[in-house]
C-alpha cells in the first residue's frame, strides 16, 4: 500500500502505522495519495485494494477528515475551557473560606474605639470580597484581550458563580456559627460586591452569573429577615425562598441563632414536613459539565481580522507559519 511505503520511507516504526492510519494525518494521506479509483486502475475501499469490482467500491470523501478535525477541535476547546474554569475555582476557593463567616471583633473594641474597630471590620470584609472581584476582573481582561467569544466568557463566569453559590451555601448549612443574624448581614454585604461586578461587567460577559447565586442569596435573606416565627411556611417557600427546599430551610432554621435580637425561627409545620421526607439532601452539588456546544460557539464568533493580530513568539519563530507574518506585516 502506498501509505505504508510512505510511512516506511519516513522511518516510522511499524507499530505506529496503525495508529497513524486512524489519525487525521492517516486519513488525509489516504485521500491524497490514493486518488480516484479510475486514475489508479483498480478499486479501493478505505485505502485497501478490493477485488469485488465496482459494486463494492466506496470512495473516501473529504468530509470524513473534516469531521475528525471538528471532533478534535471540539475536544481541544472543551479541554481549554475546563482548564480556565478550574484554575479560577482554585484561586477563588481559599477566599470563599474567609468570606462565609464574619471576623470576630476583640472585646476591647466593644468598650473603646468602637467606631474605629467597625471601620477596620468593614475594611477587612471588603478586602476579602475585593480579592474575588480582582480575580474575576483579571480573567475577564485576559479573555477579552485574547478574543475569546463573549458566549464562552459568560459561560465561564456562570459556572464560577455557580461554584461560589455551592461553596457558600454548603458552608452555611454545615457550620452553625455561620447561621446567625449578624453573619447573614456580613455575607449579604459581600454578595453586593458580586452584584456590582456583574453590573459593571455587563450582561454580555457576565451573562446570568448573578442568578447562579440564588441559593445563597435566599438563604442569607432568610437569616436577616425579621420576625421569622410569624412567617408561614407557605409564605417562606413561595415568596421569600422559592428556590430552597423545605429540608434546606429546616436545616437553616434549626441551626439559626439571633445574636442581635434574640429571636427564634424553628417552625412546627416545617419540622413535620421534613419528618415525612428525610431522604432528600440539603447540600448542593457543583456542576462541572461543559455548558455549550460547538454550534453555539460558531454562531457567536466575532469577526476577527487575522491581519490585525500579532502572532505569539512561538508562531513567529516557526517557519511553517510565515504566511501569517506576511499577512500581519
């Protein structure tokens, strides 16, 4: 076979012949070297000679290598997307650990210098959440500078905010010290920083990121609402916290402590409902799936003029990409 002779001429070990024949290079080589059956003089099927005549003839169409390239490109895009998303998660995760619980003030500050300590506490609160905002802004600038489609950017931030939602909410329902009135005010102030970031980033790049925080937003809203015992279960589940399940609300209620006004929040109707269905978990799961398809990306690609893009040094130093330099120059 001509493909095998070509591989041997290139000093490629026989063990790699089969792998290469199934690769993109192998299929393109078959189309390029074999040519049409009429020009060679005998029929081929998948690059092999057959003796059954024209009835068994099946030509290799150019769309097959293109399809394989499309699949490889999709896998590459999904891989890069996952790397960017997971790197952002690793950067933000340590910050979330200090954003879920309000810092304790020294008792000496309660007597003397209260205003100064309150200012320092607010400054510390802002610093933690501002570090998250700084991380978000840095990745946004990098992706925009590298012509990442706005759809991809919004999908990344959507999953990052979903990750923030899961981490903060699960910490809230697992740690009793986080389910207090004052801590709810602390987290609510921090969430306002993320809401402002979504507004400044615009919907084009932030997408529905703010909506991804619905669990922690409603949980915090439940912590800071006044006169909880007077609220009916129907009012809470339909108006105040429609996203949260009864199991989640009951968990928050049983762990809640009002360190500011001394009120309570456990409701008998909620306890009865939970006792009837104890199999549902009150924790959230992080979704790490790929939230887009290649068709979505192709429809959202901006019109980028290649001549206006300066190739990176690795490409500029490779003679195989000289045509890009000619266009850019």
